[in-house]
C-alpha cells in the first residue's frame, strides 16, 4: 500500500510540483507510513487519494478561471453598465 502512495504522489505531481516536493520528502512520508499497521496505511492512502483528487480539481478550476478571466471581467463590466443604465432587473430568488 505504501508503494501505491509513492506511485500516486509521483503521478499526481507536475514537474514543477515534483521540484517542490523533493524525493527526500516523499521518502520521509513513505517511511512514516511504513511504520504504521497496514490497516492504518490503507486508511491514510484513501484520504490521500481524496485529497489529491480535490487538489487536482482545484488546480483545474484555477486554470479555467485564469483562462476566462478577460471574459469574466468583460461580463462584469457589461452588467455594471446595464445596472447603471437602468436596463437590469433585480433577481427574484423565488423564481429560480
């Protein structure tokens, strides 16, 4: 199970993240896990899978927001302009 963790950590890292998460750091984490009973190792690895999946989702979200930033700014400006010109209507939450 510990080798699964090492493979997971390596696969989930980009080259820049690999530089930040040095091999000695991964080795230390693996040694720490190896000292735990296998049942606990399995539990920790499950949490790490979930954590890394969430982290990858956040990184993807950040990339999408960054890529669409100009469009988001333009939409906000159009909305502000429409409000200033009296062309916008308040959102009725009961109609959602």
